[in-house]
């Protein structure tokens, strides 16, 4: 069986159009990205020119901001976007992160909270991959608790002056425009900072053991002067960046299924051809137990993702429901990636096979967009009515 999700005939739950979008994204990635991903991961960075070319290709494919309406975006269903994330992360979490940050964080922040001029200026270019965006919320001292952020924006005449540092920002070193969240006297506000603005610089994070086929950067703002027109006018509190994060987490719920499915497929294929004790290792009951248990887990994750997509399409999806999906599907995916690696034996530690690369990437996915702990607290809050974050 090629796709373990076929055991429960899960593809039959999708419409023809949803299946066609998923197949188109998968086919593009198989031909253009999968053959290179191990070497990009090994090099530890997406080279700038390559990233720009990839962005344009992904733009042509229609996956950048694909669930948004207008401004050159595809306007697909939430489920179609989820399925694209699944196929992207089946190749590598770094590639899915690129698309998530571009579409759900950078573009969504402009689409939802921007002025008409900001939308016209940035969204069509971001959708086409002609420009790259990033989203700066986390700081060196404030990750799980962004409400403590130190980055400040102070009014100076008609302008704003920003000072501060953002850390661990996906696409930061590539971005033509950064959505930067800062504290003002009136509360937390968002600003669009174009690359090249005096006082704005970026530095890529090196020596990563995870998410190596992705650019992760520090953003430094030193007396960055911006006009009022750079402020996102409809973002009036921390709720704005948190709403953007909910969008991106929805993509992760599906993406994690992709990483898990790909790891399991690698283990399944390998177990059929690797001979020990004169038999394929797939013939041993202990191997079958692993394969069967992982198939049950990945099927559960996919059914959960589909349920959340239908809630999103109905307009009723709540943050704590996304927390269930992000927590469950990422925890499950990392367990599947590690278990799949055991089936590959020593070969499993080589970049020739995907499971350990997925497991390493999923360490980041477990941490970003709210750690597993924070999502458990959000579920606990919904259950008990008691917020135990602090
Ligand atoms: C590869 C990568 C890409 C990223 N991309 C972006 C990006 O594009 N934009 C952006 O803004 N950020 C980004 N991040 C940052 C990410 O969102 C943060 O790392 C994350 O929010 C966690 O913050 P932290 O690392 O500071 O950990 P901390 O908040 O310091 O947490 C450390 C540990 O303490 C636990 N903890 C914290 N508070 C509590 C609590 N109340 N109760 C129980 N346990 C708690 C956490 O669960 C965790 O285990 C990225 C991170 C990575 C690794």
C-alpha cells in the first residue's frame, strides 16, 4: 500500500476539486523540490536566489495565501489550503514553514488588518512570490509570553520610531517586508517594515539542528522611522497577531500529517525490501505492530484535521480546537517519525531517508506557534474556565 491513509479510504472524504489541488501540489513538489531537499537540509540554509526562485514557482502554483480572497490570491477552501500544507510538509517542514509564514502570517496580517493601500501594494506581489514576507512577534526574552514584548514604537510628529529585537523569525533574512509587532502607548500595534528601511537589519541564525532548509533570522530595529501609513490600521491589540497565529496553526495541523505520512511511507517501503534472518523485516510481528500502530495514529490525525477544516469552513473554529489539532498532530507526527527511523536501522540516520530529517524539523514545529505545553494550557483553560498560564 503506497499511502497508509488509504487504509480507511480517507481520500474518499475529499471532493474531486480538493483531491485535484492536493495532487497538483504533490506532483510539483515531487518533481521540483523533493529531489533537492536533502542537500538543502545538509547545507543548512535556503540560498537567497534559490528561495526567490522557489517563491515564484510556489506563487505560480497558487499556494501563497491560497485561502485568501482577492488581490491575486487563489481564494480556495480552508481544506484545500490544509491539503497543500500536508503535501508541502510531506517534503519538508521548512518548505511548509515558508508557505505558512508567507500566506498565513505575513499576507494574512496585511489582508485582515491592513489599509487598502497596504493590501494593493503588497498582497499581489506576495501571492505571486515576487516578494517575500515575514512576521516578527517573538523576542529573545519573550516567546510563549509575547505580551511582555520590549520592542517599542513611539510617535514622533507624524512618524513612528521603532526600537527592539525580534528573534527566530522565519524568512526574516529573505523578506522584502516584515510585519513587526511593537508596544505603543496605546497598546500593541503592527507595522510593515520594508527591507532597506534605515536602522532595520537582519542576521540569520546558524548552527540549527532543525528546520535547516529554512531561513530563520534575528530582526534588529534601531531608530527605524516609519510613516503612519506603515501601521496596520485595524490591528489594535495583541489579539491581532494571535489571530494570525491561529491561521498558521491550522496549516500545521495538516502539515504534521504530511511529515508523519512521509516517514511512515519510508518505513513501509524499506521494511518490504530489507532482509534480515532470511525474511523482509516487514514479516516480523514487531515491525508490523509498529507499522499498524503508526497507520492508526496518522489516520486519526488526518480525521481530526478534516474535522477542524470543516469547522473552519463553517466559520465556527475556536482557538482551543486548533490547540487540540496542533498538540495532537505534532506530538503524534514526531513519535511516528522517530518510530519510522527505528525501522530503517542504521540507514535511518542518513539523509538519504526522510524520517530523522522530519523528526528533527518537528522539534521546531513542536515549539513554534505555541509549544505543546501552551496548547495543553489553552485546552485546560477551555475545559475548566481557569487560565493557568501565569
Ligand atoms: C525554527 C523556528 C521558526 C520560528 N519562526 C518564528 C516566526 O516566524 N515568527 C515569530 O514571531 N516566532 C517564530 N519562532 C519562535 C517561536 O514562536 C517561539 O520559539 C515559541 O513561541 C516558544 O518561545 P521560546 O522559544 O522563547 O520558549 P519559552 O517561551 O522560553 O519556553 C521554554 C519552555 O517553557 C515552557 N513554558 C513557557 N511558559 C510556560 C507556562 N506558562 N506553563 C508551562 N510551560 C511553559 C514552554 O512550553 C517551553 O517548553 C520560531 C521558532 C523556531 C524554532
